[in-house]
C-alpha cells in the first residue's frame, strides 16, 4: 500500500514539473513573437520611408524635366511669334506700297478735277512731301484738339486736307475761296470709305488750315 502511494505521489510530482516547463516554453514563445513583430514593424517603417524618399526624388526629377521642356517649348513659340510678326510686317509694308502705287494716282486724278489747289505726294513729288513733312505735322498738331472735339466740317477760305496713307506719306491740299470744298469733301469721304478696308490706308483727317 505504501509503495503504491509513493508511486502515485511520484507521478503527480512529475506532472507538476512538466506544467511548469510548458509555461516557461509558452513565455519564451510569446517573447520571441513580440520581438519578431517589433523587428518586422521596424523593417516595414524603414522600407516605407525609403520608398517615400525614392518616389519624391523621382517626382522632383520628372517635374524638373517637364519644366525644362516647357521652357524650351515657350522659347520656341516666342521665336516663331517674332518671325511671324516680322514676316507680317514685311508683307503689310509691301501691300501698303502696292496699294499706294496702284490707288493713289487714280485718287489724285479724281481729286484734281474738283478745284484749284496744289498737291504734294505720289511718285513725282514724293521728295517734296518728305521735305515738307514737318510743316504738315505742325498743322496737324496745331489743330489736333479741334479734330478730337468736333468732327463737323466747316467751310473756310483756306483748308488743309491730310491723308495718312503710310508712315511718311501724306497728301497735302490747300485752296482758296474759289474751291468747292463741299464737293471735295464728299468725294474724299467716298474715296476714303472705299479705301479704309485696305491695310496701310487710314481714315482721312480734315481740318481748317491756319
């Protein structure tokens, strides 16, 4: 009987010792898992940071490349714009000269039938107009305020009519009391309305001469 009790106690003691060992193993396993999780989390954070830096670097490089290409494209467009403007300026100048050469002689011939006055312009008297350009500009500037305030045409003994056909090109007319200015004005307005649609020909400016 005693031997049996002793054997039972020995077995029970052996079972208790095993439970303690199992608990120790469980604690060790929990510690290992905790350390592994911490290590994995740190590795993920490091990888995320490195990836973010790499993405930002690539974005910055891409933005820099796009900005450089944009500046190059803008410079090319500006150059093309300047070339186009130069080409248009030369075409407009050539068209103005062609219009003046073709239209002006006929216009002067029509006006010349209306009264007694003198004209400076055209191929025959171009140098005379160039020489008297200061006088014409002085008359225009002198009556500029009147032109802006009053667009009505008043008939006086003397009148000066200036047509700005092209930079440096003018028709300069003077007449006396014998000149039919009303008829002249009507004819000029008819001609000018037809000519305003052409590049290089601007509206007629009329004013009383000093």
